[in-house]
């Protein structure tokens, strides 16, 4: 049996401003920092001892991992950063406000872009403010110009299979501190959530999701450590 803990990063500056963030590297707010520290306190109280952590290459997820591990007295563990755990790429919506997009395109269309499983938003134009091809952390990477949740899963799953799943199979206890959609992709894979239901699965910020895995790598038990802020979980077979 092995243990996996998923933490969605705490509130970011653009979460607060209700802007489509995606791959833009914004930092945590004071509330986000407090959520991350609270996550670590909950992990310490639960007696979770990590062997290793994984996170994206975005500051808000990295700092969430660091703050949580520091509060859990485990900042010393190895922490691996990889772009494949990044948030979903919001394409041409990147940097824009939710209200602005609703006014321009209508609430129904924006909801499709935000919540459908396999419909991506409009593509990001090359050469603009948010052209990530010029960011050296993605040098040599196949950078998308927009992603749906489906293509986010297509990006996350090979990394999960190659780097994370084998360590879980070896009995390690792992932390993955990432983003709403990259974590939703992992939950879909682990729990076998159908396409039409995964878009309704919400992972709250700063509330560790502790998952016990059996010998086959499937969830045998799962729970949020902060009951007051827990969301409904997919069924454990």
C-alpha cells in the first residue's frame, strides 16, 4: 500500500482578480500562503511522512509545496518540478477577466470553454504578451497554444506513468502540489471518472486530499484532511 497526497495551490493574485491564469506565473496572495501553511499543519497532525514531492514549474504551486512542507517540518525532502504538472493552458483567454469574456462571448460559451471536457478555448496568438515559447523553462517542450481538460490529461498522464506511478508502486509516500486541472486529470485517471462527470469534480485550494492506493495502484480510501472545506469525492471501488 502507498499514500498519495494532492494539494491544489492556494489562492493566487489572478484567482482573486478572476482572470484566466493558466501558464502565467503569478504568485500567491496572503490568503493563498495561509492556505498552504494550513495544509502543512494538517499533514503534520495526520502524521504523513513524505519520501518525495512533485510540483509544476509555476511559482504558486512551488511555493504552496514549500510552505506546506515547511509547516509539516519536511521541507528537506526532494521536490521535483516539471512543466507537465502545469495548470491547463487557457489559450486566447489567458490574462483576460471572466466578466470581460462573458460580456464579449456570452456566459454559455465561456462556460463551455471553462468546463467542457474536450472543447479548448481559442488558441493563443504567437508573439504576444503570453507567448510561452520564449520562456526558457519550456525550452524544447511541445508547447500547446490552448488546452482542454482532455489534452491536459494527455500531457499529465505520460509523466504520471513514467515518474510518479513507479514510486507509488515501490511503496513511497508522495506529495503532488499542482493546479485545479492538472490535479483533476490525475483524479480522473485514478478513480476512473467518466468524461461527463469529471468537469464537475472540484478540488478545493489548500486542502490536502489523502489517497491510499492498493497493490494495483487503485484508490482504496480517500479523504480531505479539512472536513469543513471538503468537496464530494469520486467513489472508491
